[in-house]
């Protein structure tokens, strides 16, 4: 699961050196960031504070955070169980008590993290939300006194999510009368039957 | 509607509620010298123009034929024909706006003859307004009213992602839709399964509400 590189070894030595309570807090923070989908765990200021409290340089703090992040991401990638994760970490050289902290945190957060990662796609426009209005056309310059129901559908399209923030939102408004709405419904039913066939 | 008293008794202005446009007045003045066939051809051309079924060039070609068919094409006679045609289009436009459910045919006919249109021409216009082709004419008129872009084409694709750089086993279906609208733009986007269900539910509930709206008292009144 983990490829032992030189950088990783350095990171592991930091993990072994750090205080256990601080490691707990760090792990909680990293897991929360992954659960909400952003890859930036700490801001600049927070990194400075962390460095000073640990007695490390900025470089070393960043490496520490990156190593913890990497371990969790690899665990998600392989979708390993907590016990298996524990074994891998022991083999990599982390001490027993710290390994326990990792496995506990993974046990609580695994599902949320995996679900979040499942939704990530290579940036393409995604349908985020749908809004609608139902109107009744009663008169126009061409025809006085008519009753013609019309639906307005607004599709909110979000394109590209980098670092958890959407890049651009586009709102597409389309008008349908009854026949056109039936046509759309027909299309959607076809798609649904395909989705059902997959199960 | 404005009612006015005249020697023939009180009548309602059904077609032109405010005032009669000048081109229609000119049409009425010259209608006595106009031949019936020409009037009918003008009505046909006017209908084609209003419904949008005849293109610009086709309209011009038919107009040219009309101008040349009546004796010698002097500048004055061509101008007259054009003004008469303008009158016919305005008359048709106003006549087609009239709601056939509330205005009776005889009242309509009486109003036209009161403005001064000869009997035969008035009955021709009546035939167009109350005739069997009315439903088709209405459909075409409704389609030319101001509207937001309409969906012209929908292409779709269902995909299952097997694995990604974030997760080695994804196995989640995703729907990709390409929507083309009447103003020429094309939108391609992915719809996650939960949003797809929301879209389907929205469309179904809108259809249900439209049906209920059609049966409701508001629609019955109109």
C-alpha cells in the first residue's frame, strides 16, 4: 500500500517524534479536510502557529502534514480495512501507540472520506441544482385570451471543482410547454430504464 | 369594448377596439374597385406571412405576381396593391386576435360590415377566423410569441466509472447529457445519480401540476 521513499521515511520519523496528543489533533484536522473535499488542510497562518508549537521549521511541518495526508489518501485508494492499515504502518516503522491512533481515526472517518472521493470527477460541468416555475400564458400580441401552461426550468451547472471550490456557475433557463415536457420525460424514462438494467 | 350608436343601432367594436388603422381605411375605400380573387389571394398571402410559413422571398414573389396580374403595372397601381396588402395584413392580425369563444360570428360579421368592408370580403375574413383551419393557425401563432429558449435536442450517455486516481474501486453510474436549445447553444454536463432522480421527479411533478392547472377554474374562465 505504501511505497517507502526517502521523503516518506523522513515524514515517518517526524511522526514518531511528535507528541501523541498533537498527532491526534493533526489527524483529526486532516480527516476533516478530506471529508469536506478540500486538499488544503492548513492556511499559511495556521502552518506558522503549528511550526512554532512543534518546534519545527515550516518545511518540516509541511512535510509532516503531507505525510499524514498521503497515508490517509493511500488507505482510501486501496480501500483497506483498519487492521490492514495498522499492519502496513507497523511495517513502515511507525510506533505501536501512534499506529493505534491512525487505525482509530480511519475506523471513524473511512466511510465519509471514501464517499466524498467517489463523487470527484475530472472537471466537467456538473448539474448541481434544479429550480422551476410554472406559468400560465393568458394573452399575447398574437392571441388575446388563451390559456397555455408553460414551465420554466433552471439548471445550475457547476464547472470544475479545484480545492473544493467550484470554479464557475452557469444558470441555464429553458422553457417547456406540455408536449415538450412529455418529450423530456420520455428521454428521462429511457435513461432510468438503462440505470435499472445496470443493477 | 367601445360601443357606439349608429343609424343601424348600437354595435360593439370587436375587431378594432381603439381605432381603425389608416391602411385598413385605405383598403376599405378601394375595396369596391378590387376584384374578389385578388382579395382572396391577399388573404392567403397574409396568413402565410403571419404564421411564418412563407419565407421573405416567397412573399415577395407572390406580391410581384399580384401586382402584374391586375392590368398594366403602373407605379400608382403597384403602390395601391401594396397598400391594400398592408391593410389586409393588419385586418387579419386584429381579426385573429379575437377570441372565438366569446365573440359570436354574427357580431363579428356585423362589425366588419360596419367599418365599411363589402359583404363578400367580410364573409371571407369570417371564414378564416371561424373556419376549420383555426386550430392550426392558433398553434403557429402561439409558437411565435416571445419565449425563452426551448430544448431542441437531447443526447445522453450512461457511464460507469470503474476506478480513478483517488479511489481504486468506484463502480458508480453517471449520466452525461447534451442539451441543445433553440438559440443555438449546446450544454454538455454530467448528472450524478441523485441529481438525476431529482430532475426526473421535478419533471413528473411539473407535468402533474400542468394537468391540474388545466382542470382548475382559472383555465375554465379563459
